[in-house]
């Protein structure tokens, strides 16, 4: 931390104890400045500027500007009081934005909407935070910044009903103002990780049909681009729906570049944007024979991922583990990539997964120390799925095993900046590399997969991630890493290694660390960098290119150029995606990278084309010799996947006519659970009436049910035992049988208010 006053400044160590702090600052700063540093630490203030006036012997604060770390709310809410964080675009929410905000709060997915210009002609329904930035950039780069009507995104596989509500709100605003020149609706997105494209498109289609006449009145044209699970079905449904409504539509799949619909939409009509001139061929410096690349056991602290690399997974994330094992199968690995699982809130056991078409048992431990003791010789990687509240302590514990676990991947988003920096400081001292926080992980085709990186099996096959290519890429965005897999596969021989460093302001592994790692890998012939607005990581890369530490071709682009079209600071999706000065803008960083010698396109729209031209130059120069394409592997499919496609069927094991959890939210007797929670008159008795009698009962009946519960409540250590004894006795059983019925149900997991009810009962006896 830097503390400065006028020309004087002092660097204070992050892990400096309070007792040592005054010693470090002694002689330069008064106790006042020391107190300010301690205050910043205590309140998780990330930036502070304050001015003082001297009133006799007392300091008076005359002005303060500070920034709180919103991620530390769970630590400092009581200390902060009732402070309100500003909206991302620097103004109060409009009614439509508030409606989406409320909708977002009711789902675990992400739904965001900011209205920029109610009279704008270009409207967007974009899937994915990173993709939403790229689309906004490209629209502005074609000269339509003043016509961009909204900014936002939906992601995280939201239910169909929520997507409908989201799209309905946006289309309602869009069609409220007529436009004689016509309006453009871009329904875009990258290659989805796991979001069911067909399902989300059904929600959008429902809204399109509702606003069909209004869309026709506005002379709307629809442009669609999407990839990911069930994308083909989704695109077919979307095209058919637009034909039924009677509005023109163009539909593209992942074979088209991400922003191709922007170019085609904006240059298709007379008086619209002009297409960019033909991209000139890049001047690619071919590496010298022999080169400087050499085989290493790892670089930047990150292990060298091989087909034998194994990991310990922190947190019982069964879906992520199964996806890692499915990737192992596609890559023909003989050994599962997951050696063990640590589940601190469960109990030691074995968890069954599928490895190919066979079952495999993965040991589950309650303590990391036990997992390291048993598997530390094989597992050097820790994939940490701990929550943002607990990941700091979990990582501190894991750093104690730095001689064994040398690479961490922290998946959690929203880790307070101060805690993140302390973890990085400690990891650096111990020679441990941390990827993240807020990372999706990384993909090493043919060898290893970190967590959910790469997305669904369809994506792995589409981008041919089951075998290595010649390109190494790095990005901050997890969603855009999936799109990069697709872009690289479309324009080169594929990915050799891809690492998402995470979108937080202080990543553990930086762009420069990853690219220097790629520089040392002789199997990586070219590099691809996708940066973003905010921070200064890209300048370190530019310096390394300029001074010769990076010699391999780098194709680079920084997203967020649209932020320069606004006259106020814009916070995009990631915690670090905000320019805090002119040199942190995306445009400034793109210029610096180009000046240093990186290959930088004029727009993200040319990103794929430039990658293809650089790759071709390396092939023509003999640097890359494309290998023969192997046969695509196959993966046994699960029954649930086949059932969803309608290929197989199976009778249900049981059918419930009382509750239903198949829709956007559970229902009791057809009543949504949100409505039940909001109805103060319903109460517990009324809820039980819905479950037992499948209808609302008069309030006096509900009160009677609650009275019965109150009078029969038992808070002793053997509740279920007492209940079973009563039931058996009322059923006509004899005294001994009734007593045994109750005693037999007492156990650690089913015995009343306390887990150890049986042990307590024995001691009491």
C-alpha cells in the first residue's frame, strides 16, 4: 500500500502488523497518517483521498473521496452503515432497469439491463458478460455509439420464464418509441458454456410473438448469432418464429465470427455504416532457427500440465468433477485427473463418478491435510471451489502445503481485494502460483482441464479440444475463453493451452506470467491475448514484446473501447473492468500493444481474421506444420441427456400432484413459492393446507393447524423417536412395539434436534 502526502510517499507492506506499522512510517508521517492507513484496512477502503486543515492542535477533515470494496460487504456492512453503491453507469435506476434488477434477484442466473438511449435504433439481447462488452464495442466502432439503445446481458442458464420476462421488458421499451428508419435487434452471444440455447431462446421467442405487431410497426430486423448446447435447435426455432411473425431475420451459428451480425446488420441497409477496408496482411517476424524456447517443468509457478497431471478438488462439485473426467475420456487419459475431493462440511467417504463407460470411486476427505498426505505425490494442483466467504481461509490452509501443491485455481468471484492481495503476497513467498480469483480455470487440450473450462461436451468437440494445436491464449473472461476456443479453432490448427486469469482487479497469475510461460513452450507457436478496459496488465506485455522477452507473434485486443464513448466512468461486468485513468482505457492499451509489435486489429470484428492471417504466415514460413486430423473421439452419453433430446423415455418413479419444481420456480398446489412467501396471511398453516389439501383453506382452519403444531411441538433430543412411538401406539401396537419403533429411529442423522441424539439418549439412560 502506498501512503503519500505531497512529495513524500511510503510503501507499507500488506502483511505488516499494526504494532510494526508505526515503526515503518516513523520519521515520515505523523500518527494521523498511520491512523488513516489502519482505517482503510479496517473498512476495506481501496482508494482514499482526503484533505485536512489544522485547527490549533487538532486536525479537521475538510474533504474526502473514497472507494469501498463492495465485495467486502459481508465483512463490513455494520461498520459502513446504510451506504448505497452507485449504479454501474453513474445514475439512478430507471423503472425498467429496476424491474430487471428485481428479476435478477429472484434467480441464481445473471440478468442485467441498462437503458442508454430510449430513442436508439440498435437494441441488444446478449448472452454473456464478456460478449455484451464486445458487441457494444463493435457497434460503437462502426459509428453507432449514439444509436446504441441499451447495454446488458443474460447468463448462467436462466429459466425460460425469466428469459421471457427479461426480453419482454426490453422489447416493451424498444417498441414504445416509433422509428421511421427502422430498428435493429441483435440477439447475440458467444459459445455458451452450459446454458441451454434452445431453452433460453424459447423465452425470447415468447416475448417476440407477444410484441410481434409492435416490432413490425417499428420495421424491426432481427439478427441472431449463438453457439453452445442445443444451439442448432434454438436457431431453427428463432428463424421459424420470425417468419411466423413476419419480420426479417438472419441467423448464424458458431461458424460465424462473434460480432459478424453487427457488421452485417449495420452495413446492410443504405445510409448505414461503411464496411472496414480489407485487412492488410500482417508483417510476421518468423522465429530464428533453434529459437529460445525450451522444455520446462513449469513456469511462473504453474505446473506443466501433462496427461498424467492430477488435482485435488476443494468442495464437492460433482458436476465439475464429472466434466473433468469426461474430458479425460475424450483425451484418452488412462488416469483420472481428479485424485481426491475435500469436503469440509461433509464426512469422509467415496463418491462414484463415470470414467468412460465404467464407474470410478473418488475418495472424499473432510480435511485437506488428509488428502495431501494420501495423494500429495501425484496431485500438484488444487482446484478451489470454496465460496467467496470461505476461500481466504481455505487458501491460507492450502498454502501450508506449498512443497506439494504448487498451483491453485480459485473459482470464487467477489473475494475482497485486500484478502486477495494478501493471498498473492503469501503465495509469492512460497513459490505457489494462483490462477484467479474469479476464474473459470484453463484448458490444456489432450491433457488436462481445470474445472468447467471449455464448457459442455458439444463445445469440446466443436473446438477440437481433445487434441492439442499450436496456439496459446489468455483472457480474463471465463465466457469469452469459450468463444476464444471457437475462434482459434476456426482460424488455426487449434489451442495448445488456454488460461483465464480471472476478472478481478488483482489476479494472481497475470497476462505477462502466462505469455512468458507460452514463450518457453516450444509447442506453442503463436499467442492470442484478449484483455479489457481497466488495470495495466497489458502494458507489461507490451514492454516484454518491445524488449525482446516475448518473440513469438502475439495477436492482441483489449475489450471495452465502448467506454470511451461515454462521458462518465463505466463499470463493465468484471470487478477490474473500469478505467481509473486515461492510460487504463482499452484504446490506449491497444495502441501501446500495437506500438510494441503485437498484431492488433482495428476492431474486434477483425480479431479472427487477423489470427488467421498470422497463422497462415507461420504455416507458409514453415514454423507450423499442421498435423493430420485424428478421428474425433466419442463419449458415452447419460440417460438424462438422451431423454432431454427425446431419444429415450422412462416411466417416472413417482408422480407428485402437490408440488412441482419443473418450472422457473417451485409451486405448491399451483401457487408459486414467491407468492406464498409474500402472502403474510397464508402463514405456516396456510402453506400446509396447500400441501395437504391442495387448496387454500379459510384462515381459521390455517390457525387451527398452527395451534396443533404448537401444542404438539417437542424440542427434546429425540423428536422423531417420540413421534414414531406416538404413531405406532395410535395405530394399535402394544407398548413394547411402540417403544421400539421410537428407539430404532434414533441416530446421528435422524434423531431429532441434535445430530448425536442417540448418544445423548444413551448417556441420559
